[in-house]
C-alpha cells in the first residue's frame, strides 16, 4: 500500500475554480443544481449564466440540492480506499443540509473528517487553502481540523449585492425590504457571521460607484488582515467593475497573493448577477 496521505476535499460551494483546485490538490464533491424538473451537476454541466438565463425566461430560481448520505458514503469510500485520511469541507450548516448529511455518512469511517466551514464561497476557499498548506507542512488530519476550528472564526466574508430579487425569491429577505432597497437604490452588504448571512451596511447609488467605497471600508484596518491570500470574488460583474475592486485592494493592502475568482452556481443562484466581495482572514475573530 502506498504511503498514507491526507486527501483534501470540499463541496462545490468553495468557488476556488479549476486552477486553484489543481494547485492545492482539492477534490470537489459537487452539488446538484435543479432548473425546474431538470437536474445538473454543479460546475460540470451547468454554469452561472445558465442560471441567469433560466431566471430571465421563467422568473424562477435554480434550486441547490444537498448531496445525500449514500452519495457522501460513496465519495468517502472512493477517496479513502488506499487507507488515506480525508478532510471534507462543507458550506455552512446554517445555509445547507449538506454538512448534516456528510457528518452522518462519516460515522461509517474512522478516517474521514468533516468540517463545517461556517461560511460560503471563497470564505470556504480560504479555509481549504489553509488546510492545504497545513498538509504540506506535515500536520495530521486531527491537528488540521483543530486549527481550522479556530481559524474559521477569523474569516471575513462579505458581498455587495446589486439587487435583492434573488434573495427575496429564495426566502432570505422580505418583499418589503427588497422593495425598499430598489426604491432607494440601496446596495446591501451581505456579511457572513456565526455561519449565517446578515445584512450589514447599505450603500446607496449605482453598483459600479459603491464598489470602491465598499472595498476601502472592508480594508480600513489593514494591520488586522492576514495578507497571504485575499480574494475578490464576483458573480457576473462587468470586467471594469471587477478591475476597480482589484485596483482598490492593491492600493489599500499589500497582499502576497490576490486571487480573482468567479462565483459558481451555488452563490450565483442565491445572490444573482452583479455580486462582488472581498474576502480574507483576519488576525482577530470577526465580531
């Protein structure tokens, strides 16, 4: 039998993209995305543009299905068959049943470690990268899980959303809030805290105009930011808007690596087009 190693995996909510998954040896276990009666595999045969087109045609949202227990068991069995340990990250348990199903499936294995990221999108991705670096440093799966539990309290994840239509239709905000935001041209900042999404500051004006203000405020305390990896993650924004955010990050923060990623179908299906966030790990817990 080959030398025992740690296999790093995640559900498809992490938004790392193929290049970063390859770089950090991350194996994705994709969600099922449903458009009406049709089912697709996240990141395999469906794209965010398909979701936007479906909404434009029907007025309905895509539905994300958590992977069932049996499918998790099959995935875990496949990637531990050589005696390897497996670390599996999930989107926050407050946002999906995927963690619950994975945790139940893992009870059948003594070498599978399921981690509730308490986050979404590249908020999860930041933790996955941290775990990859711990694997490279020679830490055990148990040690990595213990360190991640502490680290996940320091993930600063937020997004500015151009329209609340998707969140409203998905039952994550009231019709009154959505109407008020549209009438006042408000662009809310959605923050992830305690594993759940909440509304932070509400910006006013055109989406393209509020992004620089948002970025500058998120990076207003650079001394408290771990600068090894920072993400600008967006869902279908114009190149000029994304570039303005990237430029602002570079002006306000000296980071070792700045990753620009496109949100996958999970986040895109909940937030809609024109969503952009700057995500990083703080040196202190997020309050």
